[in-house]
């Protein structure tokens, strides 16, 4: 069952886009197994069908290899592999400075769904690149625009996980636009009072105060970063479910049913 969304995906095949994928689904070819068992595929030549079946057989053989699917699947569709590869990391960074993207990384938060790790400038930040090697898929919010470019500039030869999901854009496709703090309450997420209302600018001020000797400012900054990171798991789980229901054949997902579902869930 964990492979369901992956094995319903055809976008990783050469010259197969969303329209062609939908064409397969409408013919009842909803999974790789359906396609491989089909005697013919409407709209495709026999040679083309044989070629795609060859590619799908290779996909079956490489089912446990995220590095195989990452370059073949559009980055905006990496969300489909969320439950296919269990080594998922949630990440958010704090920075200071003005030179983009060469900012000073002050804190990196990394969560695996069980354990929260934080890497702090001047303490253990150098351990972060090794920790990142433990993941197949990385979830961020606006990470493709900020966190990941900054990390690449800061750490030479940083090896990122092959699969990446930027929740900012996945949620926008579902109708949830705006910053992380604006979106969280719509999914029932409410931050503790001591960090509620804080933003990136305040994070910079807290780091500056810590640099002047205020240890409590670092403690508060780490609490803020922790919320930025662990809340991504809730958003990813719900976004995956909503996008899957919206996309897969046979569902009745419409903007109207989406609004009804949100109301029922208090979103």
C-alpha cells in the first residue's frame, strides 16, 4: 500500500506528461501492473507500448531506489513519492546577514518524524551535512527558494537528498497560499504562546542577543525553529492526502468538495 501513489505514476516515463497520464487512467490503466498486463493501449502504437512496458519493468526493479525516480519525475511531483520512501526529513533554517545567498546559517532544524535535531553555529553546525545523508526525501516550506540555496552556498559540496518537496508550492496548488504561519492555523496548528507571532526578523534579533551573551535568546530561537520544522510533518501528511484524493481516478474531488472537507476538518 505504501507504493500506491508511486505505482500509479507515469510521469517519470519518457514523453509522458499529465495529459497522457490521465489518458492512461481513463482507460483503466491506473497502475503499472495494469499497464504491463494490457494487450493494447488506445492511442499508442505497438512499438511505443512495448517501449513503455520496458521502462516500467525497470521501474519495478528500481522501486526501492529514490535516486532512480528523482531526475525522472518533475520536481513539483516529488510529493507523489512521500510514502514510498520512509526516510523523510523535515528541515528549516535560521540565518542572519545581508549577502544573498551567502548568509550566515545560525540554526538548522532537522526532524525525522521522531527525533528533532538542531545544529547551531559555533556549536555543532558542522555535523549537519552528515546528518542529511540519512534521508531520501526532504520536506521544506519555501526551501527551494531560500533554505536550500543558502545551505548550498554555505556548505561546500553539500549532498542533498534526491527527493525534495516544497510545501509552499504543493499547498498553493491546493488553494492554501501565503506564509507558513498564515497557513498553519487553517490546518489546526497553533504555536505555543512564547513563540506565537514570531517571524524571521525576530529570529535574527534573537541570534544577535545571544551573541551578546543572552543564553535565553538562543533557547527561544531554538523553540521557534522547532515549531517551523515539526509543523511541516502535519502539513505534509494532509497535503499528500488531499492532493492524492484530488488526482487519482475515480474520486469525486472538486473545489466544492474540497471546501466541504476543509469545513468538516475545521480548516
